[in-house]
C-alpha cells in the first residue's frame, strides 16, 4: 500500500521510489538530497529492503499499462496505453463488422 502511495507521489518513477525506500531503511531520511515525506517514512518503518528490479517487476505485475502510464504521462498517457473499445473474446467468424459508410448505388454511379 505504501509503495503505491510513493509511486503516486513520485509520479510513476519507480527508481525514485526505490531511492526513497532505501534511504528510509538506511536511516538517512533523505533521497537525492531531498527529505523523504513523513507519510512514507512511517509506512516503510521496519520493512524489508527490496532491489530496484524486484520493485519494477512488482509494479508491472500489479498495475495495468494504463495505470502505469497515467502516473507518468497523465490522462494522455492513459488513453495511449489503453485499448479502446475492447471486446470479449469469441470464436473465429462469430462476430463480423461492416463499414458504416453508405456506398453509392450502381444507378447513381452510372449517371455520373
């Protein structure tokens, strides 16, 4: 839970979350020259240290690509990462789609 709050606080930067968590667990309370917010310090007290790669895998496993993108790039990133008009899976040839354009009739083409 605290890692997700840190992910939001650092705007989707997993490396910054790892630096802050490592600083808190080391007892310094400062990451990259800035103090780690108190709500993160309290949440990580007594936590087990994890590697950056483990933290990256955990976020990719727990969050969808759209959720990752919204914290990094905002609403535009979410829309770019999300599948538009997702359909349930069906057997092949079960669902057909047609174009919504009305084609001219052969009679109107012959007069042109």
